[in-house]
C-alpha cells in the first residue's frame, strides 16, 4: 500500500510547510510592528523547529533545504538587478577610497576576533567577510521607511553598498577556494579560475548588458519569470561546479541585465525572493544548536559593538568626503551598521565547507544583534546630531 | 543663472537639486520607473529631505505644464502686444508699375508711407533686407511691415494708381 504512505507523507509535508510559513508570518508581523528587520526572528524561528525541538520539522526539511539554496540565488539575482554595470563603474571611480577603508576597517576586527578565538586562518577570513558586509536589504528598507532616499548622503551610502557587493563577488570564490583545502597549487588554481570567471562575466555585463537585456525582454511577466529563474539557476549551478559559489553566478546574471528589463524582472522576482529568502534564514536557523547560541552571544556582541563603531566611522568619513554636514554623516554611518543576509550567506558557505562549527552560532548571534540594533541606531541619528550641533 | 546639480542615485534613479534665490534648496528625484518626487530640503539640515511630494509620470507632466506653461503664456502675451498695430503683407509689383526698373530708394516708400520693405521675393527666391540701391523689376513681390493704413497706401503707390 505505497500509495497510502505517499498520501500521508504529502499531508505531513503540507501541514509542516503551512505551519512554518505561518510561524514566519507571525515573526515578520512582530518585526514590522517593532520597526526592526525580520531576519533575526526568521533565524530564531528556524531554531524553534530545529533538531531536538518538540515541534521538529521532519518531512519538509529537504524541501526547505532546496528552498534555501534557491533563496540565496534569488537574493543575489535581485540584488544584481538593482545595479547596472555603469553604476558599478561610477561607484568605483567616485568612492574607491571609501570602499577600501570600508573593507580594511570592518573586515580586520572580524579576522582578529577569529584568530583570538583560535579558529584558524580560513575561519578567521570568513569571519572578516561576515563583519565587513552590510545588509543591502535592511539598509534599503530603512532608507525607504525613514524617507531618506532623496537625502544628499544617500548616493554615498548606496555606492558603498555596491562596492561591498562587488567585493563579495570576489571574496566568495576566494573563500570557496580556501575551503577546498587540497594543496596550495590546486587552491591557487581554483581561485584563479573563479576570479577569471568573475572578471569575464563583469566584462560581458558592461559590454553586452544592453544587448542581453533586449534578448531577455518580453512583455509577459510569466515568461520573464521562467526565463530569468532558469538562467539564474543554470548559471549558479555552473558556477558551483567550477568552485565559484552559486551566489556569485546569480549576482552576475543580475548585473548583466539593465534598463526596463531589469526593472520588470525586479518586480516579478521580488515576492519569490521574499519567500525563498525566508526559507534560507529558516534553514540556517534549523541547523543551529540552541545550546551553542547563548554562549556565543557575549563575544559576538562585543565584536558587534566594535564593528558598529568602525562602520559608523567608515560611513561618516565617506559622507564627509562628499561634502555632507554632520547630521548627514551620522545618518550615513549608522544606517550601514546593519548586517544581515550576506553575513549569513558567507557563514552558510563556511559551514557547508565543513569549517569551524562554532562559526554558525557565532555568526547568527552577531547578525541577531546588528540586524536589530542597526536600524534602531540610525533612527536616533538625527536627534543626536542636532543635540551635538546645538552645543 | 540657476544651476541644477545632477547626482546618480544607484539603484534608484537620478536626483536633481537646486538652491533657490530665497535660500531654500529643492530637488527632483526621477525614479527609473518614471515616478517623480519633488523634494524640499530642511533649512537647518540642508542634506536631509524635510518634505516630499510623489508624482506619477503623468502627474509630473501636468505640474511641469503648470510651472513652465505660465511662462509660455506670459511670453505669448508680450509678443502680441509688440505685434499689435503692426501688419505684415506681401505686395506684388505689377508689370505697369512706375517703380519697375527703379530702386527702392527711388520709390521713397518709407518716407511716404512709414512702411518698410523687409524682403523682396523674385522667382521664388527671397532677398531679405534689401538696401535703398536694390533694383525692383516687374513681377517682384515686396514683403512689407507697417500700419494697416500705411500698407494700403504702399500697395497703391507700387501699383502706380
């Protein structure tokens, strides 16, 4: 009677998925009410239904795992769609110095902390990536919510985000190369191949972006969705095969598309991205050991404090170079403090590569703190700045 | 002259800003979708948007018409005032005209009627701003500017009646 078994399984899967989506919906509503990012609550939801829990997910776990994979691809694809190759080049030209400061000031504390924790060089480098990269998703949402899109410091903030994304496109293949530890030469070759692939894709995006966009363009939303998702998954999978993480492939597909096609694609992909990104955070939470999260919290909070200060310093320095006054500088600095999806993606890559198992709970605790504190911090930027000015 | 500064806002669109004579700073944010926002910057924190208005692409055109359109109407009115009491006409030089084969100076058109010959058209070709030495021939057309009464007098003069 295999068919009965299949029916029972289908029922369990659907009930589990429905329940977990509702859990995420409640978490999202709470976050919305509090005016904070939902990412920390999604992670905690995963923790709640993880291994050993009373309400452990069993039947739907595999589906969520694949959903998480698709979530990474969609996060990066939609991110790439937001920027054109031209904007990337402009950002490189105008904010290069700030971009370098951003990398040095915010990755260094992570690397040092990783070494102090005795994790070994590779894990330390990954922690550097985790502390370096701000959350594009949280930052753009906060900018919109607080009505700052038209502010004069905002182009600088967005420019820094683009440079971070570019740095991540280069970091992820390097990190993946480090993970496959099989002799220095092979690792170097892996990194070189991945680096060349990234550089080549950027060139294609800059040179032929317009033509590619016209090729993909179609008035039917449905067909656009199918085409893009197909291309992105295919490129992401191919990238994974040459040891460049899937995420980078998806990012490059997004950057290659521009103009009205990118605009239309962003609209059709956004809801799908939200769904699968939630699956990704949930899945990351699922894999965490609740018992390991609490002990990781003090050290993670300490690192969060240090890297919040370095981010504020970076953002305000960049804004000052752009001729922005004190309040704008404080806004630019504080808004960048939030870390989120990309830090989790980097941590996920490290864990998938079998690196230091403490890194997972540590990264989760770190993101938990900064994804919550960052948006709150920047809300108080203006009152603080005006108080300083009045003195 | 008012200068408009243009800034790319990555992932959003283009922002234009200008400082007004009144000391206020305003801006227009043009989203890639065509949506427009009119921004007003805070006087005490000139980097921050204090108030904004969101316009659809169509609404933006209407507001632009209202702002720029007024200017257009004003200049049209001015032009009419300048043209009021002035007429322009095309007068033929018939074969029997006393001035065929003589110069514009000989005809003394401006002295007699206050009308200026601003161009002469001969065989589909225009000779703009002819001098007093310009020789008229039969079947020329004179383009004249002056009062309606002056133009009537010129037509009679050229026809030789």
